[in-house]
C-alpha cells in the first residue's frame, strides 16, 4: 500500500527502509563525491590522485556505469554465520559481481571501554579479556603493560616469560580457530573438526593453568594471577609433539588441494600501500610482503632475546593470509621451545603490597593480610597521573591500550586500538569487483572478532 508520505520504492531508492547514514544507494544515483569518499578519500590520497579518481568515477571506470534496474543492493548478515559474528555488509551487485561494499557494525555493542573507566585497575583485566574472546590473553597483556608503565613497576623475569608462553599458546589456539572456520567457510567441513580438535588441546592447557578455557583474567598488572602448575612443562611438550605433525596433515588436506587454492588465490587482493593508508596490520599487512611484526620491530616482554622469523606473503590475497597463519603456528611453537629452555625461576608477580594482594593462605592467619586484601579489592590502588599507549602483536594485528590516569584508582579514559575494527575497513577494497561467492572467503581471511570491533 502506498501513500503520499511513502512513495512506491524503486530499485534505486528504499523509502520504506531508509537508514540514514547507513543507507547504500546504487552507484548510478550516488554522487561522484560520495563515491570518491567511499573508495578514495579514506586512503588519504593527494588532491591530484583524488581528482584523477573523480574523473574515473564520472567516466564509469572505477564504478562501472550499470543501469539502475540492473544492480541490486543486498544485506549479508548480521545473522549470517559466515560473517563471523554480528557483522552486516550492504553490497551493490551487478549480477554476481560486487561493485561496492559497506560494513555496518554496532550490533554487539557492550561499552567495554566505558566500563573500563568505572572499574579499578585491579578489576580491569576481567573486562578487557572479553573483547577478543578468541585471544583474550593479548588484551589482558596490553592493559597490564599500560598500567605497569604508568606505575613504573618492573615485573619479575619469570612473570615476563610466563606471559610470553601463554600469549604464544593463545596465538596458536586463535590461528587454529581460524583454520577451522576458514575451512568450513570454503566447504572443507572436515577442517572444522580437525582445527577444533587441536584447539581443544590448547584450551585444556589454559584451563589447567588459569582455571578457565576463555576470558582468563590471568595476566594482571604486576605479573600473573598464579604460577605455572606442577607438570606444566610436560603438558607443553605434549602439545609440541602432537600438533605440529597435524599441521603437516593440513598442508596435504588444504594447501595443495586444487579446489581450495582456486577459491583463495587471487581473491581479496590488497596492496601494502592500501594497508598502510588504512592502518591495517597483522596477517593482512604481512600478506602483501610488508614484514611488520611488533614482537620484532617494537619488542616488548623479552622477545628481543628470542630468535624467530616474521612470516610474509607475496600477493596480498586470501591464500597468502591462510598460509601466513598456518606457518605462524609453527613459528609460535619455535618460540615456545625457546621459552621452555629459558624459563627462569623466581616470583610470578611483584612483591609490592600496594599493587599485589596478599597470598590466599595469609588471609586466614593475619588480620593485617585480611585488611590488605579487603582494601585492595574494594578501593584498588592509585596510579600516578599521566597517559600511555602500549601496543602488542595479537593474532589479528596491532592491539594497543591507551590509558589516561588522573591519579585515582580508576582510568580517567581508556581506549583499545582493536585490530579487527581497523582491518574491517579493508573489506570494501578487497571485495571490489569480486564475486559474491568470494565475499565469504574474504571475510574469513580478515578473521574479525566482533566483540573486539563493537567494544
């Protein structure tokens, strides 16, 4: 039924479903300036380069001039499983060719950064660990390093090496999850079973160390929550013995499989220049041949004492991103072997009563310990005024924590530089002029975690 207020919608307009700034109209009825903004201006091009693209837009080269009634605007997500969470994409299609893509986020908004400003520094890791639920230890690490930099405390060597062991294990479990879901997205259903099986072994190790399989609250300002349990070395050696041979099986199952290669090679191409302009990091950037890894190029913890390689690709396509993550698992195991040989003895957290709560056993024996425990968990500890930004290399790229302290026991401002959020900006560039069937492969290759995007 139509009225004067709601004219009959056409293929070029959507009067009944107008969504304001989120609306995506067909290129044929969209101004060249808006198309330029979607395609060119975001890359911070020079005026001359932008003018050249504007000319192409008018001529129909960059966005092919297709009659209005021959293009179609569709939604992919937010409920579609291959969007890896509650991600919604609006696409303009010419047949099965993707002309334009617009990422729409915000369906999983939890306000974790605002929540972090209401929690004490001691409570902070319980909040940030839930952002990237596939790699929670990395957000705990970034937050803890930022707080420690503000306080000026230096954690014991054993705590540093435990942190490296746990985060590299977490990198392995995250990449195994990628291999599982990437295989499922492309029709290799058995890969979902195998990747899940190997990841389960790592999660069992996490449960033994931290008490939890996910969202650990294990890495805390001042060190870690508890020392490694008895038998931890044997558990790690078992993982080192079990998983690498199965990675070789993945090579046989996927890497050399002709159908799998054709689904990924040449799909979702992006250049190093585009990645750098957009701030894209991690496997997406390294797939272009740009060797940037914070563990080597801006070392933290004790990575400068380890010998490891930065895995890079050549073509910036989906296959490179798959191969990089597969080989980064092998490189993480190489790092873990070195950590086993170099793990020092000593304390697992600083023995500063202003930062560290008393041992649990002391609470039953000492009134002073009970009061100390009560005050540090109810009031927290005050952090000197200042601001700090600390980045770490998560499985998805540069994960940074920015904190502003006003001298109280809570952060005055907290912001997390989430790599999934930044990397999603690359989707319109990787999908441009590709096929709709390849959209799933491209999203999977980005490996976004929506809890991190909508933090």
